[in-house]
């Protein structure tokens, strides 16, 4: 059972590691742990999301919780509903970009504050294992339904200030991008792709971090006249972008573009994760913002944003977080910010991106290792002459290059990111570090 209780969510294979009996117990444990009275629950399009909702809701209501059922929605919509409706907690039934046989739960407290392994998932796991639930309520809770889509659409569209009509291609990946893109319908000319809900993902996995999945979007954009293309992941809390030529834009560069748009409206703190290009910090500063570095992971970033009242944060994995969405993701809001920049410029997206791509980056490279602690010690010793930061793994900065090495939460992997002022320097240092990591 313990393998389904992850660092950031609960996830397993339906009918095997995640069953309806277990979902009911998770509902009971969630209510027992949080002592919540009103919980908002959304779900994705997987065929087993409905039976899992029924079981989860049975556990919640048994403990006296009232459940507000959102039905089908994106994860950003579920976070928004949590804050908007003033509930005590929220649960989104989804396995995000995982294959169709997977499902799971993303958990949050009031105001969409995430529950991670360290802030509650381990406690919920313990309650489930021990069956140490609170006694069932004398009066069970009830289930009501709420359609969050109209208010979410109106809310996100408050960020629109287009200078002209915008035309995009949008790859929905047969998943919840179909719902997230409702924000964009009518304000953009959208060419939808794979827009029939299908939890078996018949066209490609719903994961824009896997660059192969962007190929159909690239082909579509290259075949017509579009301002940009967007690809949503399974629950639409992440997005990848391509420019008008169909070329992939690195996700940290999108962070810089969104920052430009937001800072034109209001100044404030903007977080970027420590794997992001030097250029992201520079763009934030050049546009009058206050850049702050964050460690990787949505639970950490959202907490740091709250602590600093940050207006925006971007993560290299394609998560874009907005203070205006209760410090949570909104991929449609990110798309609107990109469209704002394009439509108020006389340059296409590729030319707006070019000045931000100032350095040469390796992208994230994974290595399987036997002992990650030993690897990190080797790195510390080998690069002690640089400026060392241990916010998340080991980061070392020099005048003309930097790198970060961090360990996976869930696998025996070490992840490397390198950036340098020249491609030659980046490749040299990348190979040098990989040799040390894999020695």
C-alpha cells in the first residue's frame, strides 16, 4: 500500500494498488486527519474517476463531511473552487500525465494549500494502515454539485489585454485541457487537437515534458498560420508551448515571458525554480520585479509564494503559479499572458523569445545511481571552488556557468541541469559532471 502515498499526491494503478475500498478509507482518513466539514472534489476523464469519486465521497460523508462535487474539471479549476467556495479542503481525482490505468488524488487544505508527504500524506497513510479513523458521524454528510467552469472562465479572463486577434493550435491530449481551454474559447481563434475526452490516451501520453508528445502540435503549427501552440498535460495544471514556427520554447523561458506581462501590470516578487536559466532572473529584474529562487516541487513553491505574497512563479516542468489563482497553477492564465505579449508587439513569438535565450542549457539529464548521497559528496568535493547553494540538492555557480544536481524523491535517480555562456562550455561541463555522477 505504501507505494501509492507519494511525496506530492496519492497515485496507483486502478483495481490493483488503488481500489474503491482503499479510496473509501482514504476519504475517512482525510476527514479524520483534517477534521474538515466541507470538501470540494473534482475529477478527470479517466473511466475509473467516477467510481473512485463514489467511494471517496462515501468515506468523507461517513465522517460527517459535506462534499461539493465539481464533476469533470481541470486541476486548476478544482484549486480555484476550493478558494472561491471557502471550503475546508479539496481533492482532485487524477493521475495527471500517468498512463490510463493509473489514478489518484491531489489533496489540499483550505484556500488550496497543498498537502504533501511531509504535511499530511504520511499521516493519512498511517490512519489508513491502522484503520484509526475517527468514529463515524451520527449524521452523515451530504453531496451537492457545483459547476465551477463559468466563474473560473470569467476569473481567468480578467487577465486579458489583447492588442489584436490571436490564433493558436491547442493539443488537449484527450484529457482535461478540453476543459481548461474553455477559458480561451471565444477570445482566441483555437484549432483544437485530440479534443475528445478519452482516458486511454489514444494519441499520445499527456505529458508535454516528453518532447516527443509535442510533435503533432509542431506539425499542426507548421502547416498553418498560428501565433503559437499549447499542449496541456493530463489534468491541465502544466502546459508546453511552441512558437509560430513550431519550435519548442523551454518552459523556463515561458516563465520569463509571463513575468514580463505580469510585471507590466503590477510589480512584485516572482519565484523561479533553481533549474531555470540565469535569463529568467535577469528578465524579472529588467522589468522591475523582485526575483526569488525556489526549490523544486509545487508544495514548496506555493508556500514560498504565500510567505512572500509573490505575484507569480514558474517551474521548469511547465507549472505556472499565480497569486490570483490562490497561489496555484493556471495553464490558461499562462496562455493568456503569452498572448498578451504577442498581440501587443509587432514581433512574432520566436523574435520575442530570442533575446531571452541568452545562454546554453543542457536540459534535465537523469542518471541511475546506487547511492545518491555518495554522488552528492563527490560533487561537493569536486566543485568546492564555486559558489555552493544547497537549497535543493547541490547547486554550484561560477562566472560563466552553473549547475544543479538533485536526487529524485521516488527513484534511484540523480538529475543534472547545466547552463553556460557558450554551448562549448556547457557541453564540456555537462560531460565532466556526468562522468563524475556515473563513475
